């Protein structure tokens, strides 16, 4: 196998393309999250910590199914070269999303009583009618996001973020009399309308893909080709989502809905830089890293520069929270939310390390080394989530639970970065753009 490597100056056009795409996506994400943050002080005054805690617990459970609503097959949309095979990949995604919906229904029927005891009745009343809608929206959103990345339609992706955030925030404020139902319904309607706008340019290929759903032989062949995504990538995504969303559920179970509401608002505040980095840089990295891999180039230089870029971008938001989280939250959201600022300050450093690992997760996916990532998540998830019952048993402190959870999350991110670097270091490099045979 021949691997082409290029020097620093040869990498400049690629880096410019990444930055240009990331800039467009980042602008959309920044505007969207600015809208969300402007609405947050209003939401924190019309909804109490308890109602926001119920909403956060509902989201934590739904995230188990929306984290990988197409079982990871949506990534094949970006990697597949042939247009007919592309239609088959989309059809496979649609079939996978229907399967995900069926699994949700089965789990809800079989474990209804247990879930209700753990979540409390208010969150369960959201989960039954709104959960299936959220899963379907998440599935078609994943397909359309990767189709847009494939066609480099970064402006459409940026517009989706703005439309979704604007409508969701406005509806959540307008529906405040419906309490947690207003929060959940407003979010779903905003997502649905944004998805309709995003999918307009993809209607033809989506229609062709729906016709391919019945071609079982072709879908089976594609499923075998990209089997690493559902075998390793999808479980890893689900576990990552569990460790990100379940803290709200666990805080609600062990400490009450108010503490869960504090944590959820802190998590929402981190959503501004998190969306900018995830929705902009991750998408740009996927496109560029996949192209570089197809061309046989070494990914190490882009991985290092990408990690530095993510860290620098996130430090702008993390440092103020590290220095003055509680008073900032009290000033912006009201004195009732000062504890949320304490949670945010505790989690800020870990979040900064996690942001730096974003390019590493993309490299692992592009190189199809999800088996290690899945193994790591299987080991890390119970350790990270175990922080909350551990803190409840020994310290009776939600703050200690958040601290232990954040420390475990930071260590997990450092291991991901180290593994991705080790993957790229295995490919020898030569100076000046020569070719190396391995």
C-alpha cells in the first residue's frame, strides 16, 4: 500500500478548506447558540429548576436512541463513491431508523414500570408520546447532515442550526404554561421545521433511496461492507450519549429534580461552544480527513493542528466559567441558579479536554478503528456514571458527583487522543511529499 505524505506547505490548501467550511458551520452554530443563550435567561425565569430537571431526564433517556438513530450507517453516506450505492446506503439508514424505533417501543412496553420509578411520572409522560417523534427526526437529520457534508452544502447546515434554534427557543418560551411539555414540544417542532428546510435539496436522492429499501440483497451487501459502524461505532455513540445525558437522570434519581435542573442548565451553557466545535469543526474534519484518507495521505499533521484549534476555540468559553462560574450564572439566570454555576465551573476543565479530542474521534472513525473506541467506552461508561451513586453514598454531595464524573471524563478524552495519535504514528512520513510504502 502506498501512502502519500506532504510537507507543511502542501497541507495549506487542505487546512484552508477545513477552516473555510468550519467558519461557515461555526458561524451558523454560533448564531444558533447565541439565540439559545439569549433565550436561556427567559427560560430560567419562566421554568423552575424542577421542570427543567424533568425535561433533562426525558432527554437523557431519549438520547439512548437518538445517539445513533441509524446505527452509524449514516457515515457510509459520506464515504460511498458510487451514486447507486449511495442510494442504497441511505435506504439502509432508513431501515435502521425504523428498527431503532421498534426497539424503543419494545423497551417501553417491557420495562414501563421500572422506567417510571426511576424517571418519575412527569418525565415518563413526556417519553411515551414524544420519544418516537424525536427518534424519527434524529434519523432523518443524521442522513441529511451527511448528505449535506458530502455535497459540501455547509451553508444549508448552518441555516438549519439557526432555524432550529430560533423556532425551538421561541416555542419553548411561548409554551411555558405547559411546563416540561412545553420545553419538549417546542424543541421537537423547531427541529422538525429545520429538518424540512435542510432536506429540500436532498428530496430526489431520498426518494430514490426509499425505493431501494426493498432491495434486501443490496442492503445486505452494504451492511456487510460497513458492518464496523453498527458493530463498534453505534454502540460507542450510544455509550457516549449515555455518559453525557444520564447524569441528569442520575442526579434526578439520587438528589432530586432540582439538582438535575442545575446540572442541565450548566450543560446547556456549555452547548454554545460545544455546538460551535461539534457542528462546525467535526463536520469539516469528517470531510477533510475522509478525503485525505482516500488519497493515502497521513492524517497526523491535520490531527495535531485540529486538536490545537479545538482547544483554543473552547478555551475562550471555558476560562471565564473556571474563574467566575457561580456569580456569572447568578447574574445572567437569577440567584436561584447560582448552584448551576458551581456545577459548570467543576466541569469546565474536563469539557476543555473533551473538546480537544474531537479530531481524534473523527480519525478513529475514518480509519474504522471503532473496536478500540467501543472497548474504551464499555470500560469508561460505568466508571463515569458510577460517580453519582458513589458520591451519594459516601459524601451525600451532588457537587462531588459532578467532580468525579468530570475527572473520569477528562481521563477518557486523553486516552482517545493518545490512541488516535498512535494510529497516525504508525504510518511513516518522509520529507517534501515523497511516497512511503508500507
